[in-house]
C-alpha cells in the first residue's frame, strides 16, 4: 500500500470516528425491575441525553429472548402498552426519561428471574440522522423501585397481558 493511500485511509477512518464520537448518548439513573419466579417480562428504565439528534431503535440482552422500546399510555381510560415503531426520538441535548408508566425498554421471554441486587447486561441500539447504527453496552442494576425509591412498582406490572391488548389477566 502506498503511503499516500495509507494516509488517506487513516484520515477517513479518523473523520468517521470523530463524527461517531459527536453522537454520544449519556445514560443516567439506569435500572431494571426485579421479577418473581414465572414472570416472563419486565422493564428497564433510564434517562437518555444525546449530543446530536438520534433515535433509540432497539435493544438486546442475553437475559431476554426479546427486547423492545415500548410506550405505556392511557387510551379511552385503558392503560395500553406497545412497541414504539420507528424508534424513540432523542432530540439533541434534551433529556428523555424512560420510566414506569411511560417509555421504557421491555425485556420479554426472560430466561430466568431478575434478582434484586444483581445486574443485567443490556445493549441499546441507536440510529443517527444518516442511518448509522450506534450501540451502547450497559450493566443495569436490578431493583424493585428506581434508585432513590422514586419508582412506582404498581404502575408497570409486566405480568399483565391486557396492556398489550390481549384478554385480561386472570386474578
């Protein structure tokens, strides 16, 4: 390889890394809700702040068969939960809270209960304005409520199927 070709390649790689570095996403107050035996789903919560406008388009975790970005909201007096199609917008410099009763990362088809006091690996997947994928690896503490006790456990019982529009859960 000629020296001029090598210098050009290194310069292009450096400019790509520089562009990538400007699209950092800060994660604060991240946690995942603990589960009980037989519970197959739970939520992960956090506050995300992106340097540049990006979208949170997905997630993955080795503890879950499926991980998706979800939203809970009231519709006609009924609490509904569904995947956020197309991704969750993270405007540049603006904190977006993923919290019980709102946006969150849904961990489904859990392979084992998530025990309070443990940690869970989660990878968040973002896309920038040009469609480039950005991944962020996290280790989330598992708790019953948000750090500092600010969470509302009853607001997000993922064991109930009717939030997905299924038949009401048996009591």
